[in-house]
């Protein structure tokens, strides 16, 4: 069934923070990294003050969902979709996204972006379900509807409002009823020249795609193209500023995670007597947020013998050192490894620093709900809480940390965030690592 024909409704909280399309110049300093090879465009407009909602502590306590943002209606996305030539005979699927939330989010957004480039329809994405018994076992597994992580209604309605020309389907079956041949697999970036900061000349991708398609199939017939996983390959700075800054808002996390994150924040504010405008995008002078990326899947992908910043000792040292000078009363620590959470909490005592986690900030029915979530669903709670932290610290090989830091950067005053002293540095966030590494994260992650 064509999803855009469905009428769906959702109640949007009056307390939902209005995240302005503020100016984010988060690629400003990439030019200096490889000036002889790359000339990287930068966002051109100046920072604006985000529109925020006034929420007192008492109002916070009555709020059930701080993150229930309204459906997105983006003029920038509308403009691009209106200028696109659409082809009703081509349908893309997006069923090969896997990994953590940072991976899933960017991969799905890339699917939508390539669909717009081609003027193709798109099936609702599916995601690969991580093995709950071995979180490092991610690929070659069953898939599940993407509402496992994201709010499906928000996705469908936001695209209906922002890109009504893009046809969304539940799956390829209805479209394929008239198709005579099986779907064909395509890794989108394989059509283009690759660079350390994503594909070169993404504006030429449509022409390359239809050239490839004409050799593969009869273009007068309907065709389904299965998009292989595209992750850190689409250079987001190639789009207009407003598009790049609003595009990620077509995705919103599932309701259960948003409500649990709100509960965690309410209990954090009450337990540590935090004072702020709780409607702000960033809670000023409240708590320090840190993401400890030492779980087994990360250790296998980035072994400590090769990657210095994969070590617990390195991450904990930097985080505790930064937190000790922040003047903030508590660290909110995020990790999927309960043992490491305990270890960090004990180490923090040497600095006279208090540590809190999502596990000790929920109880009763909320604790049961949290414990019933999978590894990746629990990460959504941490992700949302860390967005609000006064200061944030993460590590450079983590897309989870980069996603949060780059989103937060739109509210920062500091513009030269890629010039050191750490891999990414502004007054709101530090991503620890060697300056000049991981160009693809800074260039290809949608904020």
C-alpha cells in the first residue's frame, strides 16, 4: 500500500523543544587538513539564536516527552524535490542498514538522499537486527522494520510534507507485481570517484545512475534497485545549507526511548538539584555528558593494539580530566557495558566526581521498560540525554559520539572546531583523537 496515502496522526507535546535551523558551520576547518587535494565548501551563513521553549522545573516534572518534535516541513527539502525529475518506474529499497544508532541513522538518510537524486520511489527502510547474544555479530542477519529504532509516522509524514513527490511504499511487493525481473543490487557510491571526504561531485550521481541502469535493464519497464549499505560516503556539505541542517529531522527516535530519556533527565535534575531553562536545546551549567566506547563490538572493530583511543584507560583519563575542570556537579555516563560503567564510577571517586547512568536514574516500571530494551534501543536513551548535557565528551572512532557533537555544534559559538586541540573541539563538545583523522565523519554525517 502506498504509504503517502495513509492518514496518520500523532500528538505532539507542547513541551517539544523547537530546534532552530541555526547556522552550523561544522565543516569550516576541513579545508586546512588537505588544502592541496580538497577544496571543501563550507556553510555560508552566520549563527542565529535558536528558538527555545521556557520550561521550569515544575513543568519539566509534568512533561512526558521532551523530544516529541513536530513533523518536519522543510522549505529547503521542498525546493530540491520540486526541482527533481521523478521517475515512477524506479523503486529503491533500503534494507541493508546495520550497526549502532549512528550507523543506522546516517545510512537511512543516505538512502533517502539517493532516492531524491534519482527521482525514485522508496520502500520503508528495514534494519539488520544485531545478535543480542553477541553484539559484535551485526551483518548477515535478519532484518526488522525500522520502527525498531525510529518513529515511522514521523518519517512518513515529514516526507509527505517536505517531499510529497517521493512515493513511499510498505515494501516492494505492490510495485513488483508488474516487474518481470528480480531486483538489482547497487552500492550507490560505487558509481562515483571516492575521496576521504565522500564521493566526488554528488551532483553528477543521477546521470551516472541512469547510465548504469540503462546497461542493466530495460528502462521502459519497472525496476527495483536494492541499495547496499551507504554510510560515510555522501558529502552533506554539497547540499544547500538549510537542506543539510534540516534533513536529519525526518528521523525521530521511537516514542518509548524518548519518554525514558525524559524520565532520566527529570530524575537527574531532581536528584542533583539542577537549575536551568529545561526547554533549552543544551542545558547550561547542569551536567557533564560522556560516552565510553569500549564495548566488545568496538574493541573488535577498533582493537586497542592499533587504536590508542579505544583503550578504557585513555578515554577515562580524558573524560575525567575534562569533567574535573568543568565545575559541573555530576557526569552522566553512557555505555553499553555495565562492567565498564562501574569501573569508571570507581575511578571517578579519585577525582571526587559523582557519576550517574540511566540505570540508576529509573526505577519501578520505568526500570523494567529500560531493561526490556535491546542494546541498540537502550543507546537511544543515552543519545537523547547526552544531547542536553552542558559539556559532552566522546571518542573519534564512534559515529554515536560524532552524531551528538555535530548536532550540538550548531549551538556553539566556536567555529574552528576541527583545528584542535582535539579531533573536534568547541565549548560544548570534545571528540578525542588525533587531529586530521576521520575526515569522513565530519564530512558525511548528517546533523
